[in-house]
C-alpha cells in the first residue's frame, strides 16, 4: 500500500511538472481542493469530453445535448431534495482538530478487511500455483473466514445505520467507529465528537441590494438542469420515448473532506445523460446502460480487471436501482461513474413545485404519463485521474536508464505528433515546420528543436505524445523522415506524404468510437 501511495505522489508531481494540473491560485499557496488544468491537461480533458459527447450524441439518434445555466431558480433545489437532504455525516477528532466523513471512515475500514483477505488469497495462489482452488480456499481458510465475518458484520451494521427509518442513524455511525477502534490518521487517537450532518451546497445572493437579494445556490449537480428542460427539449425536438438528454458542465460541493488530489474537489465537472423511458421498462434499460457504459470505459484498453460494478447498499430516495463503475486507482477501487434508475421522482417533484404539467403523451398507448429516467453520471476529473494513474510508468530500459512515460490512449493524448529537426541548420527547421503546417489542421502537433534528440523524446514520452518525427539530412534528399512510436520506441523511415494516413486514424476520436459499435 505504501508503495502505491508513493506512485500516486509521483503522479501528482508529474501532473504539475508537465503542465497537466496546477493547484488553483498557486502563487498564493493554492486554494483547498480546487485545481486548474494546464496546457496539456486541458487538451487531455477536452479529448475525454469529446469522446464521451460523441459516444452519446453522435452514436445515438435519440440522444441530444443541452447546456443549462449554473444558476437556477432556488425552488429547483427544494424540489430535488437538496435543500433538506443533501448532507454528509461528519465527525471531528478532538486531538488533531481534523474533520472526516463518518461513512468514508467506515468504508475504509471495510476495505482493510477486504485487503487482508486478498493478501491471504494471493499468498496461497503463489504457494499452490496451478492447483490453487480460490473458491475452496475462501470457504475453508481460517484467517479468510475470520476477516470475512468481520467484514460482513461491519457491512450489515453500516447498511442498517445508513438506511435507518427517518434518515441516517448518526449515533449508530459513531458507535461503529468506536467499536471498530478506528483512529484518526493524523493524531492516531479515538477521541471523536458526535456525528453531525452538514449541507454541501454553496450559497450566494442574487440582486443588487442586500435587503432585496434572494438566496440562490451554485448547482451541486448538473442533472436538474436537464430535468427542468425536459419539456422544452421534448417539444422542440419532437422527441419520442425512449430518448436522452446529455450535458457536460461544472458543479460545486462544499466538501469538508476533500482529498486525493482531483478525485474529490469543491469545483468539478460532470458528464451526465438522463434517458427518459416508459415506466416498467426501467430495469431492462438500467441493465443495457450498465453494459454500454462499461464498454465505453474498457474501450480505452486499460484491462477489464481494472474495472468492477459496485451496487449500492443505500439507495438514494429517488432510486430503485443504482450501481457505480469503479476503477482500480493507486489508492484502491474508486467510483468514476454512477448509473441510477431514478424512477419518475425528479419530473414529478418539479411538476409539483412548479404547478406545471410535465408528462409525455404516448401515441402508441394513447395515454399521458410521467416518464421514468435512467441516469449515467461520470466525473470528468475522476476520469482524467484514472487515465493518468493507469498510463503513468517509470520504465527500465535495456541500457540501464529509466524513462517516465504516459501510455495515454492515442486518441486522448494532448499532443499527437512532435516534429524535430535533427539540427538547427541546413534547412531542417524549415522542413519540419512545413510538415507541421500541413498536419496541424488534422491533429495537434508540436515543434521541438531544443536539446539532444534523446532528451526531446523523453519530454514527449512524459506528456504521452504517441508519435515523434525526426527531420534529418536524408529528408532533404528523398522526403522521408524517421517515425518513432512512443510505446515500443521503434523507429522506421516513412515518406512525408504518408504521415497523415499512418497517424490520423490512430489518433482520432473516431478510431475509439468505431470500436464501440
């Protein structure tokens, strides 16, 4: 675990050193849990968003997009339940003066039991080799059974506390923390306060005069902007069920326990799609969207073993089914996307609070009803982090040297092609610039002439550039260049006229989308 934490620290450092992510307001020592994306980070982030947007809107004739405002009428959040129920259970350690989410402390404790079990399984697997029967080992090994019993007991208590009648049982959460002897990571003590609820929405005021100003909120999610526009989109687009509305936008949560770099931030970006369907078909569509969204993630080539579904123990008040797609980060499996069957809760609530009729007339059934909704919601920043974590490698080379390389999917890489003149003379820089001028309309290119060619390769490896081209003396004779592959480091001569054909298909978003069909 400590080794993985060291790797994560290196990734965070790499993000700053190579222009991916900076602490916000860095010259003023930053602002807690707020980050800026640098010149390479914004390109990677935009490519992630384009991959998602096109997979939704381009590949589905019945999904359209909108861009709703961040500020919304304050009654929106009363209707959605955020004013009354958008809370985190928080607990303070009196010695360290640090505040934690009680549910996260307990989930971390459950993860420790899972880790202990996994270590026993891995040790036994190495010992017995091909003869190892994992199912039998898990069912009979004393230490595994002991830790599984502890996990199951904790899991049941936690589930009962979170799903208690009348809301979360705060006293039960504290008792679990005491019984499990969970300590503060900073002070190492168990000197805990009671658990309290804390609303996560940021408030501000709209209006020119303080007395006449009304309280409004920075939206804590982008979904409500879709729901309040349901009728506008359905009528103007003449949309028939089933259909979806997609949106990418910023959301804001006053996270007290913001941690793990850009994994949990106060200002973040979401990619959400709400899919409107006939009541009674929701569980079938829920299963279909689970499959579709997992395929989208695995399409990046990071390996199926690094993903898993995690079904919710505690369903939100509006849901009748919910699951997370989790990705293996250096700090364990963590949620990157949520898929929820939201029933007709949101549209019904907005109809109630706005006194407007929000229904769909179904010509086949000759009746009007409030559609049900399947939601897919993915955090752009978490997706960004998962890609960086999987792509980062410190690679030992045959000559004993080490190179740091980002094995980014070529279609998502910030820079697709770097062009180097071997020297700064004999017309090589001009020839290199000529190549860039021709290819820059098709994908992002970068010109580099400083330092030895090996150092230039290393810089491009570190930002994940999949291809490098070197212009040399032979180029001036026969119009061929050396093309280098980032991952294999293999080099071969190709004609300048062939470069676009070789590179474009591999680095375009289209190349990813074709695999989705």
